[in-house]
C-alpha cells in the first residue's frame, strides 16, 4: 500500500477480488483535472492517475497541503506532470479564475473528476462568499460552473476521438434528502429549512442528476456513439477529513481512532473514482450515466432513490443551476 495514503488493513483482502489499479492502461499524454487534492480521495486519485503517466491538474484552496501531496506523488511515481491551481469552491469568482487557468493550458481535458465536498455545520446554516449555503455551493454549484466552463476542453478531447470522462463523487446518502421530490429548489437557501444531513443528501443527489443530464446533453449534441462517459459514484465510508471542522477539539482524537477502525482508507475509497475515470472497462461496457458504489462495483436495485432516475428533475436542476450562478453575476 502507498506510503502516501496509509497502511494496509483487512479490506485489502476484499479488494483483491475487485478492480486493481494495476489494470489501468497507460495514461501518458492524457490530462486529468481533479478538485480537492490536498488529502483523502483526491490525493489517492491523483496518485493512481499519475502512476500511469497522466498529467494531473490539482484544483483546491489549500495550496501548501496540495503542493506537499504533489511532491509526495512525484517522489513516489517519478511523474513531474502535476500542477496546483488555486480554486476555492466557496467563491464562484475563484472557480472562474481556476477554469481560465486550465483553459490557458490549451490541452484537451480527458478526465474531469469532481471530488471535493463538504458536510455543513450541524448547528447553523453558513454561506459562501457569494451568499450561497455552503453545502450547495461546494458540492454542486461550483462544480456545475467548473464543468460548464471546461466544456471547450472536454469537447476538444471528444473531437480527437479520445475517451472523455467526467466523474462526480456522490454518496449513497442521496436517498436521505427528507423530501419526496428529492430536491426542494425553493428551500435551498432557507435557514428555517436547514438540516445539515438533508442538505448534504440533496447535493449528493444533485451530483448524480447533473452527471446524467450532462451525458444526455452531450449525446444530444454529438450522437449516442460519442466517446464521452459521465458517471457518478459512492466511494464507500472513507476515512477523510470531511466534517472534522465541526468536531469539538477534545473529541478529535477519539473520532480519529474510531474512523481508522471502521472506515476504509482513501486508497480503497478511490477505486470507483479511478475506475470510472480511467479504466478501459468504461468504453468496453459502455458506462454512461451510471452510478457505482465502493470498490468499483455497479450499483444494485435499491441503492438509488427514485428521484436519482428522474430526468425531468435532472433537467430542472441543470436550468436552476444556471439561474443561480447567473443570479450571482457569473456570465455563462
């Protein structure tokens, strides 16, 4: 197991029966864009793609931590084609600036991995720099904007006939929104309606719906045979830093110990992400608009709530997302 990502544990025996990172094709000449690479799933994903030769653009707000991760990955893999790009998902202007930096590289984006995510405060609704509730801002709206702005580079990859993938990191908790309709667009910014776990679940449902609507729109434009694969996944219950900001200082060591015992490592959790981003199975099996669960396994009946398959809701989400970002002064 990688020295960067922690030691082995019992789950490795299970992983031996599943997708192996070693089975990935050579990714030399391909470019991946990943959000949230300072630790956890993003760092694990960047490592495995870099190990296969990909150029990796690491988007995030924690520059020092991300550069440290990049240095460790370079030392471990010998790949020096990793770059840090500042991107604060709590600021739509920062997302725009990051997209402009990526666009300035003037290279096709073959893999776009929308990984970064947060769980909001359990006690009060908080807002982004644009006045948007932080869970919606980070988990969906900023990723939506980034995707829209990078479409020219995704289309360039498509135009070269290269398999082009977008992976949205969602969660099995998408079924726990608390609303029969799945998403309450009229309540997304209402402090009186704020329940942090319901809000998180709504945004994870939004990740799945956006992934499927993106696939539909690309196929509508280019045809059903286009080499474009937009999928989403649940990485499992993974030991990451998510939610630690809301843990009382005196409890952090206890929580950390419990997480190490009962949660999988980021290296294991990243398997579904890396599989959907880079495995040749994605083309062979024609995986489009799918939802995968942990250890690169296809979802089973009952894993998804009915709203996750509601394409009318997906279309409404897409249009609503445009309305929200435009309402904040973003020209898209």
